[in-house]
């Protein structure tokens, strides 16, 4: 960017933050910057355009919301990577299968994998008695080397026991269960917007309060028995969820999640 105050018209009806936003977009396009390339920081933009830090933060916040830039705590501001289209909301596939289908790679850090007793929420989702034994699997998922999502999966003990003899860092849980004859055929999956807690932000490489998409799912086998309940938090700056629609399948249902 040129080191001057040119570009901000203080007589314009357009807000200064929106003018600055457009100038940053022009800089990215004209200089043909690529995903991951660094952008000027807040102090430099303040000096360059003679605007306040509030104006700069509004402009960067809007660009981040639009998915054009990403701000990494302690590192700076960068051109954002393109968001990957996912169909996890409306199909019974897992992240591993979704990414594999487009030629990517998923690696999981196993944060927790053990037998526990079901609390009220887990028991209700899996249709078990509270206190019944279940297997919990908590994973930090990486896609093509980038931290992508945090997921916690609960399974009835007789289902989850199959997961203990497999290295799930590089394997698909759904595929593993299918090999044991346990196949999800239907279920309910919901999505809602939320923000990252301090702990989630640290694991996902975000700032606390960054946008996340929370998926909540209960999958059932052919008999109707719940075989899996999971809650997953996906980075809002990495994922874009797409839905296939047609006139014959326009029926929807509003489900209240307790």
C-alpha cells in the first residue's frame, strides 16, 4: 500500500471504516495477494490513512466476518484461506469422509478417550438411563494441517468399545463402526452460531469470542437405536456449509434443542 493518507474521503457520506474496507480489498486484488499473505497491522493502517483505531478495527472486523481476512493472535492479519464447502449438516457423513472425498487429509489429536457414566444430557440423547456406561471420544480435528474443529462424541458402551483398539488419529470412526456392522442410517443434526471460549480459542488457534458453528447430532441405526451423540465446534473462518435443495424435498422441521 502507498504510504499516504490518500483514499479516505472525509467529506463522503460513506463511513470511513467502509472506505478503508474497500481500500484493503483493492490492495489484496491489485497486488494479487494469496491466502496466508500478511496484511498491514492496525497501527500501520492508522498511520497510513490518518484514521482512528476504532475505524481500523471496524474495517478489519467486517472483512473478517466476510471471510476475506483472518487475524491470528500474536501474529498479525493475513489474507484468509478459502472456506471449504461442507455437507455435514444435512448428510450422515463425518468430517473424515467429507474431506477425503475432496482429496484432503484429516488428522485428529485425541484429547480424551475413555469409559464414563452418562450425565442427564448424554443419557437423554442416547436414550439410556442416567449413569449408564458410555464411551466418550474428544478430538481436535486438523484439515490439511490446519486446526479445524473440536468434537466430543458419546457412544453406548457396546458401540464405543470397538473404538479402543484402533488409532483414531488417522482413521474414520464411522468407517470403523461400519466394519463392525454398526451403521448410521438416519438421525437429527442441527447447527447454530456461537463464539469461542478461551479454552476453545487456544486449541483452535483463534481469539476468544471468534465465530464458531456448533453442530449437534444424534445418529441411529436401522432399528432406530441411537448409536452416537456428538457436539462439534467448527471454525467459522474455515467452513462454509452448503445444502442441496429441490422442490420435492422442501419439507423442513423446526426442532427445539434443550
